[in-house]
C-alpha cells in the first residue's frame, strides 16, 4: 500500500498543453499580405491524380486538332470546287444614288477577259474564272430594302458600291444598319469614280470612306476600286481565294437562290398547282419530308426532289459527253411528311363546366332577343345608343366597342380569373387600355350619345329622338380637325411614355370605382422572384391552339441531328417540286430580283409562344408601346404582329419564371418581346420596324427601324406579370406606426387589401393593421420609423398574355391589297414519335 502511494501520476503526452505561438504584429492582415507577396496557396488535388502528358502526347493532340481544322476547311470549300462546283454568290449593293452596279460587274469580267453577260438577268450573271478555278454568280440588286435583305441572306460575299462624288444617303445608311443586324458572310467596299477625283484628295477620300464603313463593319479594313483592270483583278483574287464565313443561323438549314421557276396549274384550280424551283442547294441537307418556306408566300410541301447536274463546260456552252437528265433523289413518305396544320383546334369541352341542354340554350336566346327588342323600343328606334367622348364622329363611333361586346371580346380570356367582378368593371378592366385609364381617369367627363344599328353601324342622321336629320358630312371631321386629333393623340402617347419613365407602374386609385372591383384581377405577391405562380392557371383559349414540347432543347438536338441524313446534299444542283403552290409565286419570280427559298426543320410550321430580345434603336425617339402593331423580320420570315414587352433578366430566369411586363419599350435597356409565331430552332436575328412610314418615318419615306435583337426561346410557360403600384401619403406618424391616406377611399377596400404587404420608397416594409374612419384612412405598422415626406406603396400583379394577331406579310390570308401596297411603298427606296414530340396544351 505504501509503494502504491509512492508511485507518481503521469499524464499522457497527447494531453500536454501546448500554447500556440502568437505575436500580434506578425498576424495582422497587412503583415500576412506583405509576407505572401501575392502568392496564393495551391489547393491539393484530391481523388484521381492527372497523368502528365509527354511531348509525344502533346504533338499527337496538335495533329488531331490540325486534321479537324483541315477537314472543316475542305468541307466548307468542297461545294465551290470540282467539275460540278457551285458558284459563289456575290451581291452587289448600291449605297449611293449614282452607284452603277453593272459597271462594277463589267469591270470584274473584263479583268479576266470574259464578256459581260448582257442577256442574263441581274441575278444570273455567272463568271467562270478559269485562272482561279472558281465560279462567281453576281446578284445585282436595286435600291430596294427587301431585295437587299433577301440577297444578303443567301450571298457568300457582298460588294458595297460607294461613290467618290456623292455621299451615302439615308437609304444607304439604313441598309447598312439592317445588314449589320441580319448578319453577313463578308463585305468588300468598292468606290467608283476615284480616278476623277484630284490626286491629292484621293488618300483622304479613301480614309473617310474607310472610317464610315468601319463603323458598321469593323472587319472591312480596306477600300477597293474597280476603275482599272489591275484593281478589278485584285478584287477577284480575294473573292476566289477566301473561304466564306459561315453564318450560324443560315448554315443550320437548307436554302437556295432560284435560277428558274416553272408553274404547272392543276386541273381543279388554275390558280394553284405545282411549282418547280431550280438552283444550287446550300447550307444543310434537304429532305422531301420537310416543308419549304418562300418569303411573302408561306410554307409548302415537297412533291419530289430531282438532281440536275450541270458541269462548268456545259455552262460555258461547250458540249460534254455525259447524261444530264434529272434523276429523282428523294420523295416524301406519307407517314413521315410534315403537315401544313399550324395550329390545333381548341375544344371547349375540355373546360370544367356543365354544357347546357338544347332547350336551356333556346330559352336563353329567346330571352336575350326579347331584351334587345325592349331596348330598341325604349330608345325609340331599331338601334342602340353608344356613349362616346364628346367630339367623336359617327365614323369613329363604329370602332368603339360597347361594354357588352367588351365582355365577350378578345379580352374575355384575361377576365376569366375575376369571375363576376369583371362584368362590373366594364371598360376599366380592359387589358389593353388599362394603363391608359389609370392615368386618364379624370378625362372623358363629357360624353355624347350616338345611335347605332344591330350590326354596330352608326345611324348618322338620327338624333336623340330617333328622327333623321342633317347631311352625311355633318359628322365627318375636316382635314384640319383630323390633323389636330392626330397631334393630340401623339402628344398623349408621349406624355404616357414620359410618366412611365418618371413614375413606373404607379397608378391612382379611382374614387368613383371601388379598388377591389377595379383591381379584381390583380394579386399580391410576397416575393416577385420566389412566390409560386402556376403557369397553367386561367390560360386563354388561344393557348389551346399552340404546340409545346416536353423538352425543347432535346427536341432541337434530335431535329438538327436528323437533318444531317437528308438525301439532298448541300452543293447539288437540284430541282424542287412543290405542291399546291399559288400562281402568284411564279408570277413574282424575276431574273432581276432575288428569289430565295428556305427549308424548314420538323415542327417549324407549328405555332407556339415565341420570345425574342430587342434593344431600342437610338435613332428612333418616339414611344413604342406594348401591343402596338409592328413589322418583325424574324430570321428568314417576316411578320406583322403586336408583341408584348417584358424585362430581360441577365442572370437567368427567376425561381417561379415570372417576368415584369413593360408598358413601353425603354431606351438603353434590353427587353423581351413575346408573340404567337411559328416555332424556329436556333438563334436568329430579329429586326423590328414600324408598319407604316407615316409616323416617325425617315427621309424619303424609309421604313423606321424601332429595335434589333435575337430570338430567345420558345416557352409558353413564361409568365408576364403586369404590375401596378398604389401609393398613399402618411398623415400621422408615431414611432413605427403611421396613419396612411389617399391609397383607398372606403374601409371595404382597406379590409380587402389588408393581407398585401406594403412598403415605402425609403425601403421600410410594413403591413395594414386596421381601417380608420369611413374615408379610406388606415393604420399601418412598419419595421422602422418612416418620414413625413415618404410615400407608402403597394404592389399588385396580373398576368398578361399575347394576342393571336401574328400574320405573315403579303400572305394570301394575312393582309389586304391596300396593306400590301402600303408596305411595298414603305420598303422601297428609289423604286416604286417521341416523348418530346409536339403536343397541344
């Protein structure tokens, strides 16, 4: 026992306390930063250790990369070489009024000793340059915007005709801006008349032109001349030696420039028949199961595709010993051919409602007719009375929609979520004019009554008692009054645009209409970014007509991959036979104007909700409002549509995919346009123009460019939320609580919007506690004390949908002859099977 007491206790060494050495002057941030001197600690590689490549491995990787580049180069130049080579398309665009395109082409032909093909059309002047083993097809276009854009869509190079004496006019600058946004393979600025200029000023003149062209095309670093044979030969050498730059949106689909067009009318209808298009196929391969798009005329099915080989010896007129008869290379499969159905037929039986019986429908119709007859007798005539603003003529009253028609019209889809409250709102709940009425509620206090018949046509000679008196011209406005009203309308649009810029989304609560009725379709959100919103809630009937994909990206990859196996290969000289083509398409073909044809991928004929980004042009200063009629150049298509604008989020979509609706297209910011349009795979350029040169037109009646952008996505689930901000003023403040007035004007509205969160412009957040009095005063509590000069706000949101108003320009069913004539005058310058298959929503 004594020995055990004498044994000393010893701790283990692991438990021995070890103080960490620490000195403050060596452990500060500055001292550590100075000590490291910019060095960073390299993170250790965890997991599999990468093997170091030897020199032989690096050389082998370089050879593989070099082989890939060589294969891409051979593939891009293969169609321009060989006996059956396709010619390079060179578009000659005149930018000045005195530019002579024929003179430029003539000088290029004479530089290699070839005659100028006078008999051929302006789009079929083919030059075979045996010296460089290349063939060039010159396309001379006039000063017409559509012809220039169509030629640039299929051209491998563009020669921009400049003048040493005349400056580039407004039309030339407009063409350069349009070409810059649409995309181009390569440009060659060629100046005419430089020899006539003084020798001392030639260098400065070329520098000035170089600076001007470089503003639009920075890659064009040289100005060429075609006045001498040496200069023309230098241009040909560059055209034949360079490889055309690929345009991604054009190379992903087949296209051709038609050399000849033949029409064979059908026995049933002489205006419809088979249309034969002959030309060199370019871009991607073409299948007979796909559709073909002809600008200005629409989409058509393919009957048959022939191969028409043409050797260069035969093109020069020499005889060759080979069979050049056309051979069929592809015919459509009826089970796999794309149909011309562009939209689904919506079924009202899919709605969750009880369909009335026939006797109930007949009884309801009889009661409505009896009510209409009683109203006619009460008004003293066979028509009804419209209440219109004072000064409105009978002709203008024909375009005013009555309240009864409003509830049944195109905006009924937006009223579906408001129930019976939408019927009480009348015109104030109209989706298109809602923001106007928000800011113009005080106007229109005085009204007139105009009698109209059952069809809505005004009875111009009927007074209040139903008697007819006066002349037909009494209600017609004089030209001075029409001009004054147009000026007032444009001034009002400018005021609304200015108010939207200074006070975005802020509206005044109406005093004569309860706020719970006026904003019945709006809802409050706890968070605009994360609050859930069902994208399939209360969709309009138009959404039953569109097509949607389960996985759009996967479908796009599968469709583009399937196009590589099409029988008609790029570079072949083919003849495409189209079914049920109109005779107007053949009549529109001219050897002096480009006639381009584009092939469509699968599903690209069906309609869906298409989005595109747009940046407003700095040249146009007028207001551009959502749902305004605009002309949209969407890749190789042209539409007349009324897009809806919304905000573009650079960091990606929100959690709930909700985006704020914009009333106006704001300058200096990227917006997103939404409309119903055919599906289109890939990213394509978008240009937005005004439909008529009357408002804001440029010099010479040029079309006005509103904005440019690119296609974004095809997504019907994107939610566009229109925001309104109700504002109030603090009346009394006590610490964190305050009495707010002027946001509502009755206690019922205060209790109705009580669950919605409120905030101030100085970033104080609060909520409504209770209503005070009978004039809309309310007690609110915030997270901090607010200031007397602060403003209390409440955000309300409502989903906005695009309208089904997209029509193709110059289509048979899209526009009238008058609209075609107006647009033609506007564009002319000087010349008059899978789970990802499509399904309806």
